[in-house]
C-alpha cells in the first residue's frame, strides 16, 4: 500500500455520473457510509456521507474512474460534509498520477500536513541514481530516502513512533557538485494507527 503525490488539482463540476470509490484499507473493521456498514472492497460514491467513529479513523480509497488513490481521515472532514463537498471546499491535491514532478512542483506537493497509514511516495524528473538522492531530516537525524520502481518513498518505518506528529525537511542532494537543494521545510507527517477497535 502506497500513498502517491502529484500536483494535479481535482475540481468536481456538475456531473450526472457521480464518481465511485473503492475502499482499499480501513484501520477499523468497518466504516459507516450513508448509514451502511462498509468493509474493504466495498464501494460508495462522491455524494456519500461518512460517519466517522473516532478522531483517528482513516481509510485508503481509490477513485474507480481516475484510478487515483487517497487517504481519508476523520480529522479532515466536517460532520455534514460529503466527499464531493470536501473536495470543493479544500481544493485538495490528488494523490496519484502518472506525471513526474519537477523541483517546483515537488515544493508545492510536499508542503503541508500529511496523514500516514503506510508509505508516502512521489515521482520526479530529478535524477535519483548514484550521484543524486533525496534525504529527510527530523528530530536532528537525516536519512536517505529509498527509491522503489522510480518512486521516492517516505516509509513509516523511518519514524520511531514514540510520537505521532513529525515536522520534516526534505532535501535534494547532488554528490558531484556537493549541492544541497531545499525542497520543503514546511511538511508535517502525522502517523495514523494501523488498527483501531470499533
């Protein structure tokens, strides 16, 4: 399970056919949507209302039309907000796309508060080989971010999980020129529980 980033904004417009979402993961045994108890692999549409059971309840979903993957958490939603209303209100970034981000797009995409269930991944046109790499700094430690299938990963295992919220800085490092480019120093990662009892 991976959490992908892109800079593509999703704007919902009047559409006769509401987008449908498939539940890929929930950190509880079920989630109540439109007064029905749903589980992994169940679907719902963008007009649906989620009844969150706790502040830390979260789920990973896939838009069946665009194939984009998102994390939804109770902390993001107001009580009387549908999925469609949420997107219109927050003008949220999508979380998965085939596009590769350049340096400026990375600065935009990696700024803000991110909810982490598993891994956060991003793709870029910047070189990531023996001569260049991305690194993450938090709690006075710096670690090189691994690359998997062309995607740079911020893995849950990087964090000792003694706390749930981390303020991080991301750099792009070029060995040959010894240059160090700040990508963001305004990124907060909040670890969500993988399992909650409901």
